[in-house]
């Protein structure tokens, strides 16, 4: 039967065949489909410059530095723990007042690494009366809530108690006093 080309016959649309799309329609030339490279490169350079300047201005700056002048230990009567006195000086290198929130001491020995909070300043007299060998090396205690003005310094003794024998103390590989200020990162002062 012949085909009927009347108005009632619906026009057939060609079916979509993804495998047979001409190359000119699938991938247009890059000149018309990619943005101009000059504005993109300028934007990348500006973003990179802002990132470098921001990183430089917001970098972490040291809050303080310090030294441990001397370290002295006395073995307690139980012969398995020792009092360790460390004379510390800390310098505030910022333009803001530094307040000490907490003080810790750490020692690394062949028996292990040990950490202790600094003794309370009111107990120093009791410890020096029980262990008179501590008296000549202890200065004024370095205490929490000490206020260090900008560019100023504070010094004092940090007294800690470690579960080590005197032989372990003599073979120590290092000591660290950690000063924890309010609103700043911890300050680690290392010594031998």
C-alpha cells in the first residue's frame, strides 16, 4: 500500500542516536567554548597574592621564650621518687601582657618520660624544711597567675615530683618546663 501523505499523518521525528552525532556538533571548537585565558590568569594571580599576604599576616608568632638555668634533684626518703627543682626565666616577646595559667614539668629518662604539675607556692617551705638540700637552689617560686608585661621577664623555681630514682635523674636526656598562658599556645622551655 502506498504511503498516505495527508495532514492527519503525524510527521515522524528522526530518532536520537548518540553514537552518530557529527563531530562538529559534539565538540565545538575551543575558541568558542572556553573562557579567555587572560582574565582567568589574572584572577589566579590575585587570589594567590591575597593568600600569600594573608598567610604572612596571620602566621603564628612566638609568645615568649625562656631558659632553664639549673636543674637539681633530691631523692625522697622512699627512694623511689624525687623532687626536681628547675630555675626558669621566661621573656614575653609580644606587645600584650602575658598571664600564666598553668605550669608543668617533664623529664625524659631511661625509665620513661614523666609529667607533673608544678607544686603550689605555699608548699615550698614545707618541702625545703623536709629536704634541706633544696633550700640553696630554690629561688622565689614561679606561680600561676603571674603577670608578665610586654617585653618583660619573670623568673622563679618550678618544683615537681617525679617517680624516678636519683640514678634515673642523673641519666636524664632532658627536662622541659611547659608554661601554659591564657589565650595563647603553650611555651615549652627545654633544658638538660
